[in-house]
């Protein structure tokens, strides 16, 4: 029998599992590969995961894999995924939550596999449309900036022009110093704002080049935000990403919340103002309608400015949302008297007329008008859906955001399972979800069912190869006050954080669930820590998250106080981090509208909201925080828990059972 030809060579007809697992074994493709300071060594958990991924891909099944820290899960899914793409001649995707993991895949793992795997493949980092510079819009913005924009954009536009002459990629991430959002919004590629084959600069188009690379690729590397933005667009009949035969979603513990964010409504005063500013600003006469001398349309836009201002005063009033409230659920449709929908409809008609009048005269202005008209229609659709609560099975709320504490209108699906079950798991033949923390008490049905992956979805739970019993100790306070007693608990937390931060001479993370408690503890401990030669870095201050991490990594004697974003996705290896202090069991705030709606839904179905939602969510987040400590085989240190409920309440056992085996040492505060 003559074997079929693949890429000029006879195809390997062995099962995908056998080929993929062989790459990890002694004498395989990865044998002896440099991995930092060491050569690659096969890990049983990694080989088992690679085999499970291969089976799922080959049989078009979905799979959930918990792979503990140190398993090497990225290589475990990349090897079979690439082999499957080449064998089936189909495009596949990896999606991550964090930029740091994307950078690891693109900068380290994929180059290693290109060198060692023996299979040529094309991998492309995928970015959203608006990340790319449009050279035509840049030229237009520079030529007409006096008519189109207010003061302050000239410097940014000149920096963008100078960069445009040198960049190969054309994406904003390549700029050393990013421009203002207004400047980039004036020059980026936009949906509906493209001349296509009529564009004089189409041969140099960065977006078209990127799209061509996407369609030619075997493997796309994306992020969850882009994936779910595209999924939401597909539900409306549009889309940006090409179809794929399989997707691996790493950092999958974030999938439910990310999907929820992108499948609902977010409508802010800023969104309306940004749209109207591009059309017409009454105070200055700037904007596209001023440039076109479109008087009637400019008059309608002027009236809309006032109507939008009135709208964002009237909606909170109708909902009983006071100036002191941070957020409030809107339980039913709002009867709000507003001119906004009617004026958007009027403006849309005027813009449509302008588009027709400018045919064969000013194609660039027509493209801008088409995009802005589409934006207005989308804003109107979201407003109608919010006021009338037209999206089924959604929770609706108002929340104050930003320095101006503007009221922002939100909705989100109460459960994403029904949507993802059809739009994700029902459309892509094989979806593989993986993270270091997906199981609660060793079981993953909770995670599988929350996402709607279906009972046919395979599940695999792999432990970490690290020796936690040797590398770490878990210290638990036995006498901390109940967190409901805020004053007493805050004093105990400050006392505990100081004691254990001094014990390890800094090199400590203190992870909080409350901004209020973090700030109070920081104010109490900054001077005592400084007295002992230690420096406090507290989230929410002048220093950004990335700068805080880099400072902490490079210097000894630092104590870092962090909130939600430090509980997960943070990797500090070696002696820099030797102590992780978990100030409180991370139960979600039950009065957040989405959480409250999910708890209510479980109760309506006759379930126990605490056991079926609050507890498993807290356990997963607790495991994430715990996992910040041991990131390599040589890491050592301690985890300190200042919440005694882990010992005194029945549910404390669920937290402890979800941790790897390690010595537990109680202490008194």
C-alpha cells in the first residue's frame, strides 16, 4: 500500500495520540530541548494530557482538563493541536486570557516546536480590527485635522505618521508610547469604514495583510475577549475571525465571566459622546458634519448632545439610583421619556441622504459616514434593549464608573451555558478547556455545567508534579474574628499581615477581596513596615499593576497588597516571592447584580445557592490565590490564611480538600 502524501512526505497513519505522546518521550522531538536552565524532561501528567487532547481532537469531542502548575500544559495541547491541524488540513486556535501567556506561546513555545517538532506550520497572533492602523484614515486625519478634531491631536498624529513609515505590523501594540484613544480612534481600521478595492493604499493595508495571514495560518493565537467579541458578532450575523475546526481555551477559569461581559449590554455617556464628537461638536463646530457643511444633520446632532445628557439623568432617576449608590439592579422595564431614539432615527436618515449625495464625489467621507451611521443604530438598539429589557434571561443594572462616576447601563446573561452550548460547543467540533484550577473537591462537573459543555464532554484532572509537601507550609489562623465583625476582623488582618511579612522579611503577597480592607490595612501598616526596612506596594495607588510586579520581582524587602487581578495570572518565580497571605476566603459579594441573579436562579430551581454557586466559586478563586506561591520545582515558601472559617465551618473542609497535600500548621493571632 502506498501512503498518502502530506507536505511532500508520506503521511504518518498512526493514531494521533501515539504521534503526539511520542514527541514527549525519551528520544522524541522534545528530548534534550532547552527549557530555561534545564533540558526538557517528560512528565507523566504532561504525556497523559497530550494523549487526552489528541483523542478529543481526533474524535471531534469536547474536553475539560485541569492541569496543575508545572505540568507544562501549553506544550501538552500545542503538540497534538498542531499535528491535528496539519493532518486534517484544518485551521485551529488557542485562546488565552492574559497577554503574558500569549507572549509565552508566541515568543517561546511555538518557536521551540517549529524547531523541534519536524512539522512545518504557520502560527499567527490574532488581534482585533481596531488594533490596526488605516493609512488612508491617517492621511485624511492629518490633512483635515483642523476641521475634524479639537486641540491636542496634532502631536499624536505626527507620531503615528512617523511610526507608520517604519512599522511592518501596523498594530498599536507595536508603538513604544501609545497614542490617546481619540487619536487612535481617528486612524484605526473600523468595521464598515473601508473602501476595499477602491482604496488607493490597499496594497499597503495592514489589516488586509493580517487577515490574509489569518486565513493562511494553521494555528491562530487569540484571547478570550476577541473570541467572545467575535462570537457576539456572529450571533448578529457578522464576524471577524475565520472558522476553526478546534479551539483550546487556556486559563479557562475566566471563560464564564469573559463570555458574560461580551454577551450583554454596556452603554455609557462616554460611548455616546465619543460618537457625537466625531460627528459634530456644537461648541467648536468641529467634526465630520462641520467639515461637510451639513447643516441639518449638524443641528440634529446638536439636539442629541442635550438629549443624551438628559437621558443619563433620567434613567438613574427612574430606577431609583441615587448619587450615593455604586450599583443598582433594575428589576423591570423603565418608562423613560427621552428624545434619544427619535433623534438617532432622524440623524440616521440625514446621514443616509448624505451618503447618497456624496456618491462618486467623496468616497472617504462616505465610508466615515457609513461607520458612524452604523454606530448610532447600534447604540439605539442597545438603549431600546436596556429600557425595554428585551434580552431574554438577562439581568439589568446601573453602575457608576470612572473618575466622573458616570452612570453606565449594563446587562448580562444570568447563565451563559445556554448561549455557549449552541454558539461555541455546538459550532466548533472540538473545544478543549484547560487551567490549573477547574475542580472543586476533585470534581469538574460544576465547571463543565456552568459553561454548557454538555454531559458528553470528557473530563480529566491531573495533579501538579511539584512536591508541595516538601516545598511549602500552610499556616492557618485559629482565632480570627468573624469577617462580619468588620472592625475586629480588620485589626486581626493588620496584625497577621505584619507578623508574617516580617517573618519572611518581605517577599510577600497579601491578597484581599475588599478594596476598603486593603486601603485600611495599607494605611495601618505602611509606617510599621518601613520601620523594619520593608516597602509596601498597594494596588490602587499611583503605580500600575505591571509596574508593581516588575518592582516586586527586581527588589528584595517588598510587600505587595493586591486585589482580584493578583489572585490569578501572576507568575513570580524564585526567592522574590516566598509568602502568600490570603486575608479572607474569597466569597463573591452576594449583592452584585450578576451574582445575585445567579443565586436567585438556583433558588428558583429548588437548589442551594451557597452550595451550588457561592462555595465552588470561592474554592476556585482560593485555589488560584494559593497557586501564586509554587511556580517551579525549586520554589519554596509559605501560604498564610487569616480567615479561621477554613477550620471552624463545615465548608472549610471543601477548601482544604481542594489543595495539594502539604503540612498544615495552625497558629493564634
